[in-house]
C-alpha cells in the first residue's frame, strides 16, 4: 500500500454510466451513487473529477461518464461488493451483455492492496461475466478511463501485482481506441470534495 492510501482510505472503486435511468443522466447517477455509498456507512474520502470516455465493446454505445472514488470501510471485500451491487440495482441496472450500456457500473479497483485470483502477473479468469472477486481488478491496468481519474485521488498508487504506477500504466496506453478519455467534465457535475480528501 502507498502511504497515501494508508493515510486517507484503503479502497479504490471505479464508477461509470452511459445511459439514463431512474437517477437521471450519467453524471447524476454517479453523484447519486456516491451519496448511496455514504448512506451505507462507507466513508467516501475523495472523488475524482468526472470524465467523458469512449465506450468499450459495442461501438454504437454512447460515451461513458467515469470517476474513481477513494473509500474507507471496515467491510470485507465481499460485503462491500454486495453494497455496491445493491446500489447498481437501485440505479436501474438489470444485467445486460458484457461491456454493454449501463445506467451504473461500480467496480472495486483495489482493496487495501489485497491480491486474489491472479496467477503470477496475469488475472486468473477467462472471460467477462460471472467470476470470483478478482483483486486488484483484472482489467483496471488496461483501462484509461480508470487510470486517469485514479491519478486524481491516488497519484502515488502502484498496482499491487504489476508494481507499476497509474501514471506508468496510463502512459503505456494507446492514445486512441476504446476506453480513451475524451474530456474532463465541468466540476458542477461532481460532488463536494471532488479530486481531494474531504474535510473532516
């Protein structure tokens, strides 16, 4: 774990949405989700700015809105995942094909540096869909839409398996292609405390 994560929360989650649902447009759904996380007694320590990003998968999808939040909670990884999945369902999420449109998607990127279901330097899973909880997230290191906002809340973070920083991983990504960051969205789309530790 980096000193930043030890001092200011231990868990990184990625949030994304690209279609309207009961909580409104994508940026509103992410803001609502952050409030729901706190109402579940999980501390939201910091939130990145929101970014518009190119969708992965079906090329005809709308662009996504993505963010990363730094959390602190005594919940186990599995218990936290259950909380996040309940929030997804309340947002109108109803399954769907892998990498398809989403009213809300919340993934655990890193949980206190814990490593689960990796074989050497590769995640131990074969395809998208149902799988054990892989920690760190099996695809985060390949996703600009995760790495860019992650830099805003945990600039000193290093991948627990690959031992590369978010900046190094992002620099290695192609400048064009699925998942690329298109633009940073205006700050009014985010919530108080965006991009920095929240005051106590």
